[in-house]
C-alpha cells in the first residue's frame, strides 16, 4: 500500500446517532485536519456487541477507496489492559481496541502489521480513562488520514492480538451449528453460517433444509433470491454478505420465528431436490 492519503475516515461505533460522543470524535478529527471527509458507516451497532460491529465492518470496507482509515469504537473493555491498536493492511488502516472488532475486516484486506498506540502525539492531553474513542482513536485516525504521522511512529509492533470467532460456525458430519449475528431492517435473520459451510454438508440451491431455532424445527427451501417464494412465505438464502439468511418474502422472519441476535441455529439437509 502506498503512503498516499485519501483523507477519508470511515467511522463505526455503538454510541447512537444522537450521541454527543460521536460529535466529539468528529470534532477532534476536524480540529486536526478540517479537510478530512468523515463517513458514518454506522453509529447504531448494538451496545457492546463486538460481533455485530465486526459483521458490519467486514461487509463495507471493500467498497471504500485505498488508504481509507477506519475508526472503530465498540469497546466494552475501555480503560482496561486491552491494547489500543492500529492495523495496517494492503489497502487501508484500522484504528480501535484490540478486542476482535476489526480483525475479520482487516484479514479480508490482508494484514501487514499491527502497532500499539503509545506515541503521545496520538493521545489528547488529560485523556479520560473511559473514552478512548475521542481521546486516542480519533486523533490517531486523523493523524493517519491527514498524513501528519507515519504508521511506524504510532508505537511498537504487536505480535499477539485478539481474534474473534463470531464468524465461525461448527460443522459436524451432516449438521451445521451457528448463531444469529444480525437482524436487518427487513427482519432477515443473518447467521454466521457461510456459503462454503453449507456446501461442505452437500446443500445446494432448491434443496429442502431443516432449520432448528430454540428447539423448534422448520423445513424451508434454500433459494437464490427472496422472490423465489411467494410474498409472505419463508425461505433460506445466501445473502449479499455471503452468509446464510432465514427470510420471509416481503415480511419479517425474526417475528415469524421469534428470533433474536445471539440465538443458536442448526441446519441440515432435509431433502435433496432436483434443480
């Protein structure tokens, strides 16, 4: 990756759109360089939900320009001994806590090196112990995006870092055990089961799948798209994120199946169907 800066910061956090915390982070960034463009990826990550933030981040970073700096603040361990890090990848930078939040997105981009934020230049004076987003991560992101600091100046190299397992489903002989990692605004139930996972147990498009939520079993077709079933009918598909979704055409699957984020799900082939 070249040292050229785009001056773009993509910001994601769990503070909420109407929060003073988001505004204060942006104020810090613009005070360092008012020419920086700040893009809100999402301020509505579920509170303290690292897996949810990781899911959102992983699915958007590839659409940003090279050299974008991602400011990532879902940080239930703020003030603890967890490290404050910057990840350099082949395309971009990730600034945030060492808690697994940024790892899947960074691995997708190709991790080159990770450094701990220790340079006093990256930390505001009289920094709070409860708001690293404003006092450490925002200034670091702004300095990187503006080219006012080199990556090597941020701090020492980090060899060991936290890896999250939120996207790893358990694959057995003929069953996959996963969990719900998101429910989108349409009520689609998004799981951590990947398209490659279902192929490993021999499931293909149009097959019937047995889905188990909370001990209840449901038999649904795996389809290519929502409209392959009539309005109001449930189905399973691989969504735009490459993950298995349980959906209802033009309705809310989470309501129909009484499903919440964090719930466990099991799937297995019920019946092989001819395409």
